[in-house]
C-alpha cells in the first residue's frame, strides 16, 4: 500500500539467486518494479502506472589463499593450485566456485567447488600460449564478493615477440 505521496515499503522480501548458473560475473543490483492499476483490471493498461528502480546491495568481502606446485612452467606441464577460500563468519564456503584462468579467453575452462571447509585443488595441463594465470572465486551467496588473485606463473613456452 502506498502513502499519499505514492511511497511504499516492501517488508520481508527475500532476494536470492535462482537457478544453477555461476555467480562469477553476477550483478549485485536488485531491480524492483511497482505496478498500480486504478480499476484492478490488468487488461486495461491505459489506467495503470508503474515505476521501477534499481537498488545496489552491499556485499561482504571474502579472501583467497593459494600455493602453486611451480612458478615456471612450459607446455605440457601440469600446474596444480591448492588453496582456501575464506568467507565472513556465518557464511558457508562450501558452495564457492573457483576458476583457474590460464589464457585470456578461457576463464571458465578449469573450475572446481570448494569443500565444506573452503579448501580446493585445481590442476591444468599448460599449453604453449597460456599467459594469464589467475584465480577467481564465485561465492554461492549473493551478498559475499568473490576474490581474485594473479598467480606468479611464467610460461617459458610462450612465443618470443
């Protein structure tokens, strides 16, 4: 119900992620649309009005620690990354997705999900052109930000320019 100025409050509205897709590149804004129809008949849109707005949410920080099995790699080597995702107290790290990017266009190629305690292991066979070694996380909770770390990896097989 709106007041004399048309303002209203939405109480007890739970906003959550729906579906099984990744939260890697999630937008943390919530769009709210309000609709009012004078006669209550939605088939007569000429007497109705609506408005929408976008509300930014505030996400809590998470962090990422890791170890790599080697810092210099060449084509054919297996790079293994072990680490831990830490989320704010009261949150669950076990549904956090972790992505290992090795080349600029394959950010989704190597991925896993953290264990209940936040630990994870990723392995990838290095290719000749791999040059963008990064870890990214996507927590399962919309209100926890993912973390990102550039890995100190040098690929000695990269073509010389």
